[in-house]
């Protein structure tokens, strides 16, 4: 019995299937941890959703920013972008079942000392706090007002956590931390402009994983492709974790 963590699929269905074959993945015995952004950019977004959904309880998945983008387009009056590859999902006969499944996914998974989120973990948050805050967003996604929530979700403010945040400001900040975060300052304020490698850090900002934590939780994340698997100091990028799994034979 093996557990594998796999980074952002981004609609690359053929590559996903090839990876599962390389791992000799057996859904009756093994488990996948999928770090979100299942869809968009690649040509097989619809197939990726169907494949992961069909895996049932053998796949654990968290929501990424592109997954939220699809939900906002489909159910929150959002608009497709020029390079989106989501049209097949939006016109699929099983569209609503797939969207319902995606909308039911968590923002955090914590088991056996490992925490999986799409973008990372704010240093000011404990693991228990992050899981609890993620559940607040899940509650909004499952409520009768989920369409209103998705319509108001996107935005860059507020850009720093406060315990007294409430309403959409609180929910938007939680989503932005767990699905969009890259650089933060010492107070935990997020920068949304810089998206390249470590050298693109704005003045006074560092990658979130370079701030110290006082626990030994293994952090599994994706999102930041420009890092190419390199996170100096602490933090576990998904690509490095996958390589370790290959090296140990799963």
C-alpha cells in the first residue's frame, strides 16, 4: 500500500495516466494526494476531472486557484480567459455532476503529520487553524448562498490576516492564502504581483516557506511552477516529494 503526492495536473490527462502507469498505481490498494489545479492550460481538463472523480476515496484532492476559476465561471458569473481550456467541461453532459464534485473538495488535507494545500501555509497559522479556516470556505461552498459567495470571491483585498476579519473579507483571504500565496512580508501580508522565481521577490518580501515555523509538519504544495522544485530552507515542493517517492520505490 503506497501513498503518492502529485502536483498540478492542469488538464494534462495523457501525462497523468502515464504517471499512474509508471507508479503501477492500484486504486484498491494505493492512495493519491492531488494538490489541486486539476484543470486548465492542458487539453484534457474534462478527462482529468472525470478520471480523478472516478478514483473515489483512493484520491484525496484540494482546490487550487484554477479549480476556483472554473467554479466562478460556471456558477459565479465569471468570464473565461483567453487561454482557458475549460469549454469542454462547461459543455459536457455530466457538467453539473463534475462541478458538484469539484465544489465539494476541501482546501486542506491533514493526515499522519502531512498537510496538503494548493499554495502553502501562512506562517502565522497553525495546522489546526488552517484546517479549521479551510472548513469555513467549504461551508460557504456547500451553502445555499454558494453562488453569491463565488460571485464575490475574486479580489486581492484584504491582503493580510486578522483574527477579526469576517464575512467575504475573511473567506476571500483564506482562499487567497491557500490557493494563491507566493511572497509575503514579515507580518504575513501577501503580494499578488510577483509570480516568477525567488529572484522576483518584492522588496521586504520572502517566499512564505522561508519564514520559520515551530512544528515539524510536512507541507505538501504546488502552485509555484517557477520554483522548479527548489525551496531553500524548509518546505516540501510537490516535485521534490514525488522524486523522493520514486527513489524509495513508492
